[in-house]
C-alpha cells in the first residue's frame, strides 16, 4: 500500500441485540464448529438490516454491511450519517477496538484516535504523565514525546493545570489536551469523532485549522466524523454517507452533502425524526417559549425567551451537563451555553421524560441558525442532536435591509452622540 493509507473491503460487523455475547452454549458451539469447518458464522443468515424503526425478529443485526472505501495519503476524508447509522462502529473497527465479522481493513501507518472524551487517559495521572502515556501507546520514544511536549501544552492552553490529575479536568480541558496529544505526536492517520463539539468556539476553529495543516503540510491522513456539515465541507474533498449500516454514497463532498440533506428532514418543525437506538437517553424536540412571535422556532433579536429541549431517559443518568450550540451557515459557533455556566451544578436523571431550558437573549442579526442540543454525563456524550429545524431570528429595525452589504453577525444596541468641539483653527 503506497498510495492508499486505508483500504476497506466488504467490511461488515454483526451484533446480537440485548447481550454482550450469545449467552447460549449451543450458539457458541455452533459458531465454533462452523469456523472449524470453514463455513463462517451460521447466524449471519439470520442478521437483519440496522433499521431502528422495525423490531428485530431474530436478535441479530448488521451494524455495518459491505462497506468499501479507500483513503489516500494526505487526504481529509469525511464520514457522515444520522445517529445510529454505524459511524462509531466503523471508527472502532478502524481503531482496532473491535474486530469485524467479515471483510478486511488494510492500514499503512500508526493511528491516533479521538473517539470520546478521556479516551486513553488514566484519571489518576496528571496531564503531563498522560501525554507521555499516550505517546508510548502510539509507539513514540520518550525523547520524541519530550521534544513535542511544549508544543502540545501550548496548543491545549491548559499549562496551568498540566500537573493536576486529569480526573479534575472539565470535559473541555479533556478534549483540549487529548486533541493536542493526538495531533502533535505525529501519527500517520488521525481519527477524530464529534468529540470536538465539547470544546469552545475558539478551540474548535483551532482544531479545524490544525487538521487542515497536518494534512496539507505534513501529508498525514485524517478521518473526520461530524454533524457539522459546514466543517466537513471546509476540510474534506471526499466523504462517505452511512445509512442504516450501509453505504449510501462515497464521492465528492458536495454530492454527499446534497444527498444527506435530502434525507435528513424532521417530521414536524422541531420534532426529531429517526430516533436513535441503544442510547441511555435522547433528545425529542426543541422549541422557544416566552417570545413575542407565535412560531415556536422564531424570535426577535435581543428579546427575552427560553429555549426548551425535550429529553427522554431510559435509565438513571448521573452527573449531567446540558449544552446548546448555535452555528451560522459557515459552521462557526456563535453561541455556546452550558448548564454549568455561572455557578451551575451537575444534575442526575431517572427514567422518564424531561424538559431542559435556558433563558437568554440573542443579539444576532436577522437570519437562520443551526441549533444543537447536547447532554454530557460522567466523561461521555449521551446524545448530540443537530436539529434540521433552524432557529429564525428577526430584526425589529424599520430601516433594516437584508441586502445591506455591511450586515454583521451581531446586532448590538448603540447610542450615537455628536459633540461639537471648540473651533481652534485660526483664519
């Protein structure tokens, strides 16, 4: 493999629903005997498509089925799809966390994976110790890690806490250090999941720039998984669209985006379609309350209102944080609000349905904005929902023009004053 850094052929992964293993001696013996006879897994014939809207009859499902693609050296390759489409399963197979049921993966080079917050970190070790630990896992020598250490700390922006045990880090600090380690310890292949959404707007833009740089300047390969379509379009020339564990399309990013946006529609405004499977809880809908406009997804700039997200929990979820993001058409994060802001505390949920709400004002100019809801618990994302329904912001100024060439993102109040100074010019 000289040209292709990653070559995936007929890749499939089957799971038995409900259990970690078959929990049946007869099933295990049948699989063992079939492998000895060179006949493969006999239960593959029973496995069904990964369609969450249909109840399984056999208990076996294809999380991925016959996936084929290749990624060239120095390419940034995007992977997109709805929740439950198989993106995380694919990344775990590529990272060798789990083994495929069928098919092959050929990889040329070391892989650094950033799949979820805190992956590969030991909570009782300091940030400094975890940098060296992660470097050793990647196969780096101690002097190589030491030569990159200052650069890693500077990029992460957490120098003050580098000797603090990482179990005391916030989710944002975790991501800052984890990405800095993964990007600077020179892996040939960097795999980045939606985990970057935890970081603030400035750090996200910094990470996107770094991924672009390691690809273009150093010839490294990047696999980028995100619901932020603008970021995928900015970084990637090609992408893979997964749907129900199968390949929908592999090709130029513009064509992939067009097909994805055609299928990603809400059933009703603000109501989530295609509810995710196998999560401890997920978001149901979103709406505005208290605004002067009747439409539940429209407000005026700078007026007081509440953003409300409906959530369904299937079991106890501990130490939760609620996040809201607003993005513009270019994918830049304009607003990031968290339930921990201004002295907020973690909260816990029992099985049931809840409303999460935040009161705010938005000094944004007139337009439509992407709204994202996220729930974070004990070091992991529970759900991260990018709604197809956009937030509409209207302006109250009578002289406002949507064609104004000087239109800005923020719509702030100003008070102009004219003061005549004493004329000191002598004629």
